[in-house]
C-alpha cells in the first residue's frame, strides 16, 4: 500500500502561502534526516503542551523517547492524537519593508497517533535514534540496560499524514517599494544561518583519552542529509 503524498489530506493541505508547499515525500525525508530535534504536541486534562524531543526517522516512522514517569509521554503512549513538527532555520530574509521580511526554512509536520515500542523493536529503535543523533557512538558506548529500558517510553509516529513547507528565495518586496526613491535604496537580501560543531571538550576522566575519530565526520543539524 502506497503512502499518500505530503499535503494530500484536508488537515495537511497548505493553505497559507501554498506556493511554498512541497508534495515530494523524498524532500520530507531529507528534511527529517537533516534534523535532530522535533516538537511534539499533546493535550492532557484539556491543557495543550509542546515537548522538544530528539528524534530519528526510521523508514516511514519517526522515533522519539521520553521518561516512563512523564505524564505527557504516558498520554502519548495511550494513542491520543498528536502533531510532530521539525523545522530547520536556514536564514533571515531582509526585505525593504518589515512586513515582507521573513525566513528561509524547511519544515515537516506529521499528524497521527504514536505507538509504543517494546522488546527487541524498542532496543533496535533506540540504537537507530542514538546513531542518528551521534553517528558512530553506538559502537563505543554502553547499550541500554533493562532498568533503563523500563524507565523509558519509546514511541513511533507513522509518517502517513504529513505536510512539507519550504521557504527560500529573495525578498518578496511589494512593487511600490522597488521604485520608491527612499525604500529602493535600502539593502535587501538574505542572511544565511549556519550551524557548526565546536572542538570536543573532555570531562575529567577522559582528559588523557583522544576524542573518537568519528566526531570529525559529524554534520551539524540542518546540513546535507546524512548517509
């Protein structure tokens, strides 16, 4: 069974600035693969909350986890509707008016209900999550112990119903500002935002241990998709 294209459902159709909508699922997955943090919505006792989580795409699902002591994660594990959003901020757009100034961004929104993972599937998902956030680290670090798994809720949200929106390009100035003798002389364009990793800083116990070589190959969040 094929998965619907982004924006196919009434809930995910982009109505505001529809020219920025993307219907190619490969673009959605590239965005998800380039990010490391998502925001997940959950309503409990009538109060909405938005929770930041580390995540990874695993096939046609997004994997994320939290504490089993968390009321919000226990609510999500019960299958209540949720919305997960990943946004990569690529730059600020400076137009000749404040109203037309904007941002360069890539955004994926997924709507649905998450399922709780258990047993071997949970362990495999957590290793995939760790490898996405810290490539190469799963071969070095200790894997989850049984008591740590018991303290963790691992969830998978299907990417069946998603929308994708990408903002790029030059400022969209109103025609009058382009010919106005004052406003047309204002600098306009965009300022890229670039994330980067700094130099590794060891803790006290690791001061005499060289940093692992795989750190040099890590790509900062928002950069080109990882292999």
